[in-house]
């Protein structure tokens, strides 16, 4: 039931956004266009009929062919690119950037690269196919992600180290009252016994904190190391995709 509700909501969203593009032209508009072409072709047919049936039919079909060619050219090179360029912005408001995972962001970047390739006239000469555009976008995104992870990893480790140093400095203040039986001791002996107890407590706490700090650093190293390795793999996949979809390569794949 949840899946059906999810599909229904997404279908309604697509229909709402794509509604203007999905609606058919009004019958009056289509009728007027057909009538105009019919009158134009009929006029030419009547005028050219004395010159021969074939010539008259060819001349009558010429306006239709011209209109079809003009409509195809305008749709392919103007309307469709503009529609592609506006497509992402239409859906952008429905994307919650704070809730996007890095993988979801990568998919959007790849889609944007493909749309840009299809709608932009001036592209780097190294980009010769949609597949190359998506592969290069993935490489750049992965490189940026790796740099961010390195920066965040260093920042996290630094914060951990600063917190560790602060805890070490606070040990003397946190030290509880010495649990020493000073009965029968002189004042000097009692003071020394209490100092020894404090020193032993601080050394034990320091050892515990050092172990915790070492464990925390190792966890940071493993966590960021694993994420970095994953994005290094995605970078390599993007590079391979860029190479596979190079039209200059005889065995290039089809995007």
C-alpha cells in the first residue's frame, strides 16, 4: 500500500509539472493549421494543374514539406533544448537539499551534465558524447567529494585532538579527594601520601583517555578512509565511462 501511495504521489507530481507539455494542442488550433495548409496546397494545385498532374501535385506538397521541415528544425534546435534546460529547475523546488545523500547528488550532477551537453552549443572539445559528459561530471564530483572528505576528516581529527587535550588539562581539577588513611602519619607524610594518590589517579585517567583518543582517531581514519576509497572507485568508474563513450574510440559504447 505504501508503494502504491508513493507511486501515485510521484505520478501526480510529474503530471503537475509536465502538464503544459503533455496537453495536446486544442482542436481549433489543429483544425486551423490543417485548413491553412489545405487551402495553400489547393491553390497551388489549381494554379499548376495546366502544367501537368505530377508537377501540380509536387508543387502542392511543397508547402507541407516546408512547414514540416521548419517545425522539425524549430522543435529540435530551439524548443527541445529550452525544455531540457528548464526541466531541472522545475523539479529543483521539490528536492530537499539537506536530505540528499551524496549518491543522489551525484545522480543529479550526471543528469545536469547530460542536459547541458544536449542544450549547450559551445562545449569543451574533449566532450564529444552524452556518456563522456556524464563520466567527466562524475570524475569532477568524486574529486571534489574526496577533497571534502579529506578536509572534514582532518577537521574531525583536529577537534578530537583538541577535546582530548582539554580533558587532559582538566584532570587536575577533576581529581577527587584522595582516599588515603593518614592516621599515624606526620603532616609531611600525609601530604606526600595524598600527592602520590593524586598522581596515581591522574596517570590512570591519562592512560584511559589516551586509549580512548587512540580508538577515536582510528575510527575517524577508518570511516573517512572507507568513504574516500568508495569515491576514488567512483572517480575511476567515471574515467572509464569517459573513455568508453569517446566517439574517437572505435569500440566506444553508445550513450
